[in-house]
C-alpha cells in the first residue's frame, strides 16, 4: 500500500520533465520529495494525482493504477497543488462544502466536514469571507483543507509550507506528523529543507527528472560536511569532518579534552540539505 | 493542535451512485452560478437589457401604430421585434458569459482541483454548459413581461408564443454549449470568446452574406415575352357590333398582335436557400406557425420573413409569357400557397446547431479528461 512508483517517465514535447522516477512511500511515514527547481517534482505529483498520464512506467496508489482506475485513486488521494487557485467569490466554508459535494458527499455531511476542517486549519474566523480576500498563507491553509475533505489515505502536498508564517509552519508540521501517525501516506515536496528535516521520516531525492538511488544518497550523506559548535563565551566555530557521525563524536571528545567549554555541537546544515547540496555539487 | 481525524476504517461518504450523476453536474453548475450571481456585472447587464427591451417595445409599438385604433395585427409586429431583439442580445451576451468557462478555470488554477475530485470530465463540462445556459436564460426571463405584453397587444395565438420562446431557449443553449465547448478546446479565454462571437456572427450575418453573394452570382438566362392587344382595334370592333372579347372582357387571342420581348439574367437564390437554414433568426421565423389573413397573407412579421425564405426556394421561371389575351394573366400564387408548397427548414438548421454545439462539447470533454496524455502547446494542468 502507500505509493509505489516504478520507472515513471513523462515528457512534454522534447522536454523530459520526469525521466525515471522509482520510489516507495509507505503508510505511516512522511516522505519528503526533495530536488532543485525543474527537477520534475511537480510533474511527478501531477502524475500521482491522476491528472497527467505517465508516458512509461507504473504508478500504484493504495494498489490502484491512476491510468486504469482514476476515480479509485482520487477517492483515496488528497492533492494540494503548488499554485493557489480558489473560487474567488465563494467563501472558504462554501469552497469546502462544495468540494465535499464534488466528492459525492451528501449535503449535511459536506457541511459538517467543512466546519471540522475550518477548525483544523484555523480559518474559523475567515470562514464566511470570500476567498479572494484571503492572504497567501490563508489560501494555503484553505488549499490544505480542500485536499483533506474526503479524508484521504494518501496526501500529496506540493510546497505546502510556502507562504506560511512560522506558527502556521509548526502547526502544519504537527498536523502532517499526526496524519502519518494515523497510518496515512504523506508525500511532501518543499524547497525549505530545514522544514522537511523536522517532519520527514524518509526522503526521495530528485535530480533532472530522475530519483536518486539509495547508494548515491548514502554516499552523499557520509561525505565531508561542516559541523558547528558554540562555546560558553559565545564563540561559534565551524569544523569540517569527513567520516560521518563517529568521527564527529571523536572531534567533540577532543574539544572537551582540550578544555573547550562546548554548549552546542551539531551539523551546520541538516541531513536533507547536506545530501541535497552534495548531490547538486556531484552533478 | 491535535487532529480530529478518525482512523481509516470507515468513510464519511459512499461512492457516487448512478442516481447522483446529475447531482454532480448540478454541483458544478451551482459553483459556476454562485460565482456569477455574486458579481455585479451580471445584474448591470440584465438591467441594461431590460431597459433596451423597454425602448424597443415602445419604439416598435409607436412605429407600427400598435396603440392606434383599429390597428389589428400591428401588435404582432411588435411581438416579433421584441423576440428578435431578445435573441440578438442573448447571442451578443452569451459568448462573453460562457466563452471562458473552462480555460478561465485553468488559468485561475481551479480546474485541476475539480478534476481530482470524483467528478468526471463529462459531468464537469455539462455542469458548466448548464450554468452558462441558465445565465443566458436569465435574459429570456427578463424579456418575459415584454413578450407577454406584446402577445396580448397583438392578440397572438399561444402556439406562436410557445414555439418562438422554445426556439429562443434552445438557441441560447446552443450558444452557451458552443462557448463552453470552445473554452475547453482552446487554451486562451480571449481566443475562445472571440471564436464563439465569430461563430455567432457567421450564423447570424455570414449566412445572409453568403446567401446574397452566391445567390446573386449564380445567374440564369431569362426571357420575357409580352403580347399586347391592339386596343384601338378592339374598341373599333366593339363599336362595330362585333364581339372582340372572351370572358371577363379579355380580348380574343387574334387581337394580341404586338409582341415584345426582352432577355436578362436572374439570380438563382433557389440554389443557395439552404444556407439560410443555419441562420438563427430564420430558424425562429420558419418555426413559428403562421396564421393568415383573408387574402392569404401572413399575419405577423415572422410570417413575412418565412415567406421571404420560402420564396427563395422556388426556382424562378426562366421563360415568362404575358398576354393581354390570356384570361389567367393576373393570377399569381398567394403567399399562403408559397409557404404551404415549400419545404420548412428550421428543424434542419436547429439540428445542425445542436449537432455542432454537441461536437464542441464533446471536444471539451476529451480535453478535460484526466489523466491527460496529450497537452496543447503551452497548456498547463495546474
């Protein structure tokens, strides 16, 4: 179950947006989809959301193929696009109620679901204002709520954190963590790697339309990276350490032995960012 | 905040049944309608429309003297004018209301979020056609008081009212469907609106121009032969006690001695009359049942338009012969005969319109269907 993608490819004319995507996203986990601009993340998500047909390869969402059973896939998948479209003159509440209706819910169920979701994404106070007056971050939250209307088992989120203020980001993170803990499959793409770092259980790296193999990711992870420590007197120092965490531990032990009063000691950039930058550099 | 989600064992809803298929269409339509109803523009347009109809009604009534005493039948003219203006304004407004239904959503980023729901492409497109149709029908509804007033003024038959109103309603649906269809086929809203207008113009005016140009350029040779009686001899013989007449004081053939003839070319509108069948106003006039006065002339304006169209079907006589000595010399076909002996074409035109609109709608459905295999150049999905 979850998401299984095998050698999916899609081109637009002579632009190969996705060349070869292969990965698994498991239920109960938040899977990060990481890659530079133009690496094919959005195209991949469009294929997963049953909007775009892959030229070759196979996609299974909860065991269903979007090519042969698009409605089956849509019934279990919530998709939050990277662009924020909304029915401008409709209110947030109407938007969610009507989306529920589009998923075949009876009117009463759609209304109570809309009320529930407005609370969840903290839009209660703006529920009866037309969506065109919402700010970017508020539209983002409405977009997330819309993806959740039919209580999907699989969530595809394209840049869900962009436009959110720090409090809303923390909220989003908690929410997604909660969804994963309920056994849902969450696939999140984002440029804000530190953000993903804190909530993702695993990551899929994409580069030039291709998912990066586990070996390459492992190699990138263990390459030389910067560690940063601060001392009691407020000094911040950066050291380059080549051999991964055991070596870092040895360096820290050495510092303490030398009488340096270390209060924090951590990688200068997160795992995802380090891997991402290293893959970028290795191209 | 903790989530209030329930585990995945049960769903809030059951999968859509066949019975709810139209409910899905209606949901799409109501989303469209809600967005339009909240815009001020629609109400302003309706107000302007009502005002124009008021002016037209008053103006037409004054022009034909419908309020004067003993002006029976003049109300029918007012009625026809109001109907034609209603159709005209509806065809002018409808493309603007329907021509961006789908590609406008694409640009706003609301099409894809609808496509990922359990709504099918067919439901989506039909819902938008329905909404566009209903919006255009608002104009027909605004016209109802004027139409009823002119019906009463003209003392028209219910069948005239029902048929003409039905045709207008169907024509509005055709334009709404064509606009929505084109908005699904063409990428740019501006293009689809313009193309919809071009189609309306081609049918309303283009057919007339094609009819006139082709009809006038296809010409046949025409000969006219006229025999005049020698009236001086007729008078002389009558005075002399001879009887120069056949019945009804028509001279006997031997008195017709002055033969005059001329030749020319006549336009052959009978070769292109069918072009007019696609004209919405022709469809309207041709479909309305005609009532006749005691001279066999149509009672209303639709009838006269119908007469004109039907006359175009008749192959002109390429040799005409007139003689003062022919007892039947003044006999001509009365209008009623012409209408009753020629072919009604409105259902052909209407069928063509419906088929064309259906084709465009089908084209839109195939393009809205997801997962999409083929995308137009520069087309975005979301």
